C-alpha cells in the first residue's frame, strides 16, 4: 500500500510539473512580440497585407479589442470573388479622424454618432453670448486613411427673427473648411501621440 501511495504522489507531481511548463509556455507567448503571436492574441480576422494585419492586431491589443471585445468577427460580402471579401468588424473609417472629430466638437450635444457609417450629427447648439443664433453640424468620415478627402463637414446655422421663428442662414463653406482643418490637425496629433 505504501508503494501505491508513492506512485500516486509521483504521478500527481509529474502532472503538476507538466502543467507548470504549459503555464510558462503560455505566459511566454502572452508576452511575445513575434508577429504571429501578436496576431493570434488579438483575435483579428483581417486578411490582406501583413503590415495591415499586424497594425490591426496591435490596435486591438492596445485598445482592448474590437467593438465586440477581443474576438473579432468577420463578414463575407458579395459572395466569392478574387478580391478579399472578409472585413473586420472594427471601424471601417480612420480612427484618428473619428476621435479627432468627437474631441473637436465635444462641447456640442451629439444627436447621432455611427462609427460604421462614419457619420456624426450634432443637435442645435447656441452660446449664452449669442442665444439668437444656433448651429448644428453633420460630419462625414469616408475612408480608412488619414486624408483630407476622407472628411467632410456641413454646418447649418439659423437666426431667430422678430416673430421668434428660426430662419436658415447661408451655408459658410469657408467655416466648414476651417472646421475640417481643425479636425485634421487634431487627428494628426492623435496619430503622432499614439506612435
């Protein structure tokens, strides 16, 4: 009976030792900076250029994952064709433009913000000093690159007349361009601070 207890203890000791090696291996993989390990840990499903996949994986690990957590989901669009049809369920728009736009207009009430379509719509806003005028914005972010032509701002302003009716004002294209430049500069700063 002593030999049976000894064998059982030896078996348990070997089992624990092998578990410890597995834990050490998993712990080493969790800290690894190898491309394959980074991509595997992130759960990205992005298919394409290796550098784009690695950037997506690093962003997921840095930010805690995609919209639905660390595990990415994929969509297959328009059946099978020669081009990649798998898309990651992250943001299909430039995240720096998105964050830059939100930070630029954070003082305004937001009516709607959809990162999948890249549309931010504010509610009417007026200041205490000019409460007879109000403005609202529609911001469109159209692409994944940090480029000028991927951002469009439309502003709408109204003045109240003597009859207490809001009257639309002429759209100022120059003000829209100024606001686009502010958002672009903010997005560039965010990108530089992330690197």
